[in-house]
């Protein structure tokens, strides 16, 4: 009877060892839709791991995922070490694979306008600038695309514009409270803006 019990115990131990040995060592692997993106873009990850049962993704920006093949949007420029850890069924074995992702700041199409007095000597601060896309709107002060006032250097920056030409209107009440600076009689039309660059333009006011 004792020998029979010993045989059962040994047999059970062999079965358990055999079962445990059936857990394969997983191999983590994935690909990315892109390794270099701009802020606000989404990357799609394709899981190609072998012998995995569960998965943990770390996007290196404080976010994680347990999905098999997730996607993730990166909103801040920087270099990210994206990792995938693959686990066996009982979690005894694991493997981690890492890829580097670069997120860059996208340069918008910007326009920097500097305003000087008609002599071209003094910058004009607090000058209101309005942008239009065509002559008719510029003539009738309709459909203003954007507007704002120049700073103490006579500059104002408009961001995220279309790569087209703009009609510019500039106006400022005179320092004494009488009269005004204006370019109402001057046709200020920019060249078509160069896309994804900072464009510069100068306006002279009377």
C-alpha cells in the first residue's frame, strides 16, 4: 500500500513538472506604423510576438495598454522607448522588446508682420493688423481671417495659416489722440506663404 502511494506521489510530481515545462518561453516582437511622427499623430502597433498569452505595452509617456495590437497618440515632442512585455500563460516566463519612437514639433505656416512708420525708422506698436484673403474683402473689411495688435517692437505673429497670399490692413490711432496711422491707400499683399515655415512681411504706415 505504501509503495502504491509513493508511486502516485512520484507520478503526480512528474505530471506537474511536465505541465510546467509545457509553458514555452515567449518572444516579444512588434512593428510600428512609423518611427518618426509629429505631435498629435497616432501610431499603430502590430504585435508579432510568439507563444505569448498576455501583453503589457508601455508607451514611455505614462500610458499603458493590455491590448494585443494597440494604437496610441503622442501629443508631446520627444524620444520615446515603446516596450512590449509578453507573458506565458501562467506568467512564469516573459520577454520584453523595445523600439524607439521620435515625436517632432510640427512647424505651422506662420506670418510675422513688422510695422514701421512711413520713414522706415520707427517700429509702430499697438497697431491693429487684419488679414484678408482677397481684394474684395480687404476693400470692404469683410471676412477677416485673423487680427491683432503689434507689440513694442512693432511685430505681430499669425500662426497656422494657409500657404496663400494675404491682404494686410494696418491701423493705429495717432499718439496724440488725433489722426491715425493707416495703409488704407497702400496695397499690401504678401507673396504666397511658404508652407510649414515662418514667413516675414513688412508694412509701412502713414
